[in-house]
C-alpha cells in the first residue's frame, strides 16, 4: 500500500539526494514514451559537449514524451490557479555525468505561459509556449501540440496501453529509459548543472500509438534513423524536484 510516507522513500535512487529541501512538487499523468534510434554522430552534434552521451547496448535514443502536468506547486505554497495543470511535450535524450545517468532536454513545450517563463528563468530549460490539448477518451489518449511562434513545429497522436502494468526488469531498455532521477542542463555561464528528482519506480505498460503529425524533431534539426518508434505508456507518477546544483559539488546553482 502506498502511503504519503513511503511514496517519498528514496532508497531505490542510485545516488543520494542533495542535502537541500525539495523545491517543487508535480504529478505526471497519461504519458507516452515514444523512442527513436539516432546515430551517435548526429546526436553528438546537437548535445552540449560538456555532457557525455548515454546509450543502451550501443544504440542512442531520442524520446518524445507527451503527458499531462498537474498539481504543480512550490514547497510551502498552495497551487497557483491557472498554472498548476497543463499539457506538456518533451523531446529528450540520455546523458550521464560522474556516473549519474540523467536526461537532457532539447525542448519542452507547454500550454502555460507562466510555467514556460518560470522554467526558463529558474531551471535554464528550453521551454516553449505552445497551443496544446490532451483528451482522455477512456480507452485512449489524444494529444496535439503546435508551437505558437512557429506553427510548423507540431506533434499530434493518439495512444493507449495494451498490456498489464509492470515494473521494468533490471537491465532492460524499459528500465534504462525510464529510471532516471535527474536532468542536466547548462546554466547562464554554460556550466553543467543537475536537477535531482524523486518518485517511485515507474510502473509502465506496453502501448500502441498512431502519430499523425510529427515535425517536433525535424524542425529542430534532429534526424532519427527510424520513423516508427518504440512506445510505452505510464498512467501516473508523483514527483518532487530539487533546486539546480553544480553536478560536481552538489552546491546550489543560480
């Protein structure tokens, strides 16, 4: 049984959390993980050289992840109406530093201007304000995104789970792509910084997806090897995020 106490148990994390209070809480729901293989040479050109690329059994991957963000609030504060629930779309790959595997974001689209502005300012993330919708039809999820400043950057799909929920097996691709407890970015001084996160181990499902529009990769200069992705679904996960720290010292970064 999941309780408020054991929900935030961190014993499964591969390294200790920073000696700092967590800063933000949020819930991610109705997630699609769509993964495309990409050549090392292509990926190396578009990821900052300061970050070491991570592969699964020698293959590198781009992830496209649409979902619903909700319950967004800062520690000690109630949710701010109008900013605590919105669709989001992430384009990401996988990197590592000092033995700490994490995520690197090429872009994060959200249908919430204050959230976009805040994430750009405080987390140095490439957020973009986009017109989006996510609809849960019960048996499937419908998702659409169109970037407001460039209407040619679009993503639209419908997806649904097709298996029972499961915990990813140790050493599997499913575990490799999902069990990552930080993201990396560069701060204003172009120094790598890390944001640690905490959640329970992912419970995922096999999925199927019909992707009807996808220029979110090509219009950002990302050329993948295969246009048919490997797809997974996750129903919901609660997340806490810590302030940015310098990856080597665990000291706060601004």
